[in-house]
C-alpha cells in the first residue's frame, strides 16, 4: 500500500488519523527529551517523600508529552529494605488510555536493589528521567538520592534528527595567509580541499570572531 500526505481535504475526502502524523514525526525525530526546551524535565528534590519534575517536553514514537510547569509527584513510603524507583514519561496508545503522563514506577525492595526497566511494548513506551534511591526507613528524598538519566540513551536520551547522514570534522587552522596577501581583506580562504559549497555546512571562528559563510 502506498500512502502520502498531508493534503487539504475537499468535502471530507482527505481525512488522516493521528497515527499518520505520529508516524511522520517518528521518522524525523528520535525518542527523547528536548534538551533546550524549558527546563528539560529535570527531576529535583522536594520535601518529604516527593520529587519535582520541571517543565519540558519529550517525543516518544512520534507522540509528544509536554509538562507545562513544575510537577510534584509522590514517592511511595520506604520499606524495611532499600529499593530503587524510576521517574518516567510514558505514552500508552491502547484504546483504553491513549495518553501520555509522568509518574513513578516502584522498584522491588531488596538487600541489593535494582531499578525497574522501562516498559517498551507495541502500545506502551517509557523514558526514564531519573532513578530514585529509597533507603530502608527513609522519610525524605534528598538531592543525592536522585540520579539523572535523561542523557542515558539506553533508557532515555535527548531528541535527535533521524536518518541524517553527516560527517563532522574539525580543522584548527584553515589558512596561513595574512590580510595583506588577500585580494579582498574581508574574505579569508578556508583551504579545505574536501569542502563542497553546495552540500556542506561550515562554522569558522577567526581570532574568536565567528565568520559568515560566503558562496
């Protein structure tokens, strides 16, 4: 089957389900937290058995979850043995739910506690924002008991473009000519043989000044 879109509808002849848009977004953006959006869903200590999740946004399989302001969520009371909980962003596409949320998944109390794995199924996917250490008998969650997991791509990661092929190279010295040797002192030749003006992007700094690319 061939699918295409999105086109304007005329008398209802072009109607698209949400999944069509989600599939399109999923082909552009990999799952993760938007690193520079708001406070990127950072998990912070609160009072007692609570943590705060700052504002931010994620993409999960083409679906977005947006926390518009600081969210306070409870951690279950401590057990007689230590445990490790996780704070996750989850998307559930099942007919009964069809929503995204931020919540805590409780770990199993143990003498050697291990954090739960995020759920990854056909209808439910979770990204781990932080791991919470809950010692036996704890009555609060201090900052040192919160481990940031947003940058860990095995359980979360940051949003990135997908299906993009690029090679990044760094050249510390691009020219040995002086302004007096140039036909135009405002133009500095880069002298990089591999550079293709039609397809390559280049960032150049000269004595700490960012220069503009010319054609």
